[in-house]
């Protein structure tokens, strides 16, 4: 019996735009993918300046927002996965934001 393996390559993020209602990522395969900002509560809570302060991680396999301690993977975007952060974790994070001037 022969078994073949299919290698699926996830494109890399190249450019990121966050608006009041969406996260949009330009990919290396010339596609642009967008997701509702509500899928990422930390991004939704961030200021425009915090959302604009992002960097690519893993050579573009993901995006990191240091001011919001948020990471989003390209694979998660492509498969339609919203943030998996628990409500308890998010609530704890919100509390720390209230304590920080």
C-alpha cells in the first residue's frame, strides 16, 4: 500500500490593518483575509495606537501586538478561529489595564 503525503503551506502575513470593526491581513499569496474585530477582544479593547503597534512573528506565521499582549496566527485566521482566550483570562487582563495609567 502506498501512502502519499500532502504538504499544505500556510501563506505568510505581510501587512496588517486594524480598524474599529475588523482585522485585515495581506498574505504572501496575494490574498487578503479579514475577520471581525470582535473575535479578538484584546484588540477590540485597544486604542488605535495600540492596534497599530504590531509586528510579524515566526517570519509572518503570526502577528503580535506587544501593547495588548495579543497574538494571532495566520492559520487561525484562515480557518476562521476566533480568540480562544477564556472569559476568566480576559477579565483578569482587563483588570490589569484598569490599574495601568
